[in-house]
C-alpha cells in the first residue's frame, strides 16, 4: 500500500488542526494509507518510506516556524537525491498572508526535487496583536473541510498513481 506522510508543527493548534483534518480526509482511500507525524519526531526514514507528503506549519515572522525548519534541516541531506519526483503539498496557518512560509517550504522541496501537485493552502487567522497571535486557535468547519479535501485528494492521487 502506498503512503501519504503528513508532517506538522503547531504552537497555537491551527496547523495541528489542519494536519489532523487532512489526515481524516486521507483515511478514506483504500490504496493509500496515511501517517501523521509531528515535525519534532519525523526522521529521514519516514520520508524515505512515504510516497508523498503534506507539510503543515505556522508562519512565524514571515517564515516557517523554527521547529518545522529544524525538521527540514535535520532531514535534508539524508534524503537528498532519494525522494525526487514524489508529490507534495503545503498547508500554512498564518496571521496575515502566509506567503513567506510557503515560499520557504517550497524552496526546500524544490531542492529535494519534489513535485508540487497542489497550490499551498494558506489559512489566515488574522491574528495581529501579541494576545491574538499567542492564543490557541479554533478553525472553522469550512477551513477544516478544505483540509480534509486536500488530504483526500493527496491520498487519491498517490493511491491511484496519478502522481
């Protein structure tokens, strides 16, 4: 069975909720299993064992969160040249535009020569004050439905061999 690996990091629960919803969506595909792994626990072996990836992270100060970046740093060279052509997509939880984190993750994935198969799903929580930024986030059902659809679509594409 093929496998979709969903790697996430979250401080305020937004990116975690997105990843969990995508995981729920991916569970319905019989040809592709899904694994949900926090960035701090993900290893190169997890990437090598998967057929495609969904990365979910918050944007912090116009960049990827430190823990998500650390995952990419830790795993970059051990898998370089060994996962080329595999599909990936991004989910970003942002307080404003999310473009900086999406660009940063896309550059890393381009270095791995992964195949971008979906535009980044960027959720803007509109958190602008220190209190809003640090507060736990609760995402709406419409946003979670988009995440479930993305997970289902990724699993279907991987399971059917489209990607």
